[in-house]
C-alpha cells in the first residue's frame, strides 16, 4: 500500500459515493473533505420541497451515498469509523480506521457501484431465486433496519397504495411541476432522469409504476410483468433523520447485493411520500411494529434489452476540499 494523504483517500471515497441512488436522481449530497475527516451534508438546492417536505427521502438518499463511500474505502483497504449527526447540519462524519485486507467480496461490491441501476421495465415471468432474495434481505439488515418480504396479499395492497399515492401527487400542481423539472426537460446538467430510463408505456401488473408526467422512451421487450417479482419493505423502529440515514445505508447494501446476484431492482417511493399512505402501510403491512422507509421490487431482468444509466454530477459540484 502506497502512502497517500488521508484527504486524498477520503476524496476518492466521496467521488465513488456519487454513484449512489437518490430520489429522482437529485444526488442531494455534499461532501467536505478535511485533512483526516469526511463530512456529509445535505444539499438543499437539490431537495424536493413539494414531494419530500420533511427531507425523509433526501436523507435516505444521503445515507445511500454514505454507504457507497464506506464500500469504496473498504475496497481501498481501509476501515471507516462513522458518526451520524455529529454536529449541526452535518449528516455524517467519516474518519479512517486501520488498514484492512482487501477481500474479493469487498472488490466485487465496489465494482457493483457502477453497475447498479434502476430498472423500470417489467421483470421476467420467472421468479427470482429464493436464496438470492434471502441474501438481499439479509444485506438490508443494517443498523437496526430490517426488510419484510411482502406476501401476495400485501403486494396487492401495495398496488392499491401506489395507485392512491400517484393519484394524490398527480392532483398537486406543485408536485407535477417539480417532477417535470427533474424528468427530461431543461434541468440541472448531470442530475435528474433522461427519458430513456422512463417507460414509454405503464407496465402491467399488481403494482403500478408512477406517473412521471412526461412520456418516456424505455421500451420493454419481454412479456413478463411484476407477478413473479419479490417485494421488500425496508423498515425500522424509528422515524427520525438518523433512522433515515440508516435506511439509506441499508438500501445501498441491499441494492449492491442484488446487483451482484443479477437481480433487477426498482424502488417505490410514492407510498412513502404521501403521509396517509405511509401510515396505512405501517398499520396494515407492519402491524404498527415499525416505520416503512422504502419498498424495493426484486426480479429477474430482461436479458435482451440493456438499460441506460442516469447521469452523474461532476465531482466539483458535490465535493469541496477544505484547504
């Protein structure tokens, strides 16, 4: 291992964190690199005040970026110490631990950072391997977060919840304007979603996709729908910013595991965005024993059609070096 300044190692980890998933690909994080510390902040200029007024999904997104940074450090041969909410406005602080052995698993997980993507096409008609679903579920058990595998009856309830949440948001002009800015259109360069990752037609199945306001260009070549998919609900005992950060870390860990296992991943956030729907799922699916953070669909992807990746902001827009 060559000698490098800690700041350089941490800056590289912050750069790798830029591949993390985020609500509407807003990438709402900002990193401040010190000599021996890496601080994570929320960038409110890329928040969604109409869709996500409490910053719940913004914070989950930042938690995913935090986990990506830790994965990058592990692949670089470093343990990481993480403090959540260590100071006002600071979401997390990373400091380097001792050098560690770089394992094959660590490198494989790191390679999945760039392979990971959201797949909004229908999944194949064959169900994912139950062992793979269990592995993803186990990976999501992170820092007190758990993943509940929905039953068929609960999947039907999720479908009704998604349809209701979509109707509520579609009736809100401010949310439609916000969506239209981040989807296609004249948005900030390097963020948001191009139309080639948005379905041209709404997929059929038990759980409807959301209304993205604009017509997409992503076409499905397979004949499957979501009936064969597995659905995981990430949940935990608390519903505060620290819990949302842990949920984001759990989401990242589960997503990277799913990518390594060749599974298609699609998060459902609309049921979390609408408070009444979120509360209904808390009571009906979790029996009031926890708070839902996000729902994730796992399936066998269509092998005959590649999926475009969303753009990434340049490092200078998300990383600042404290000199």
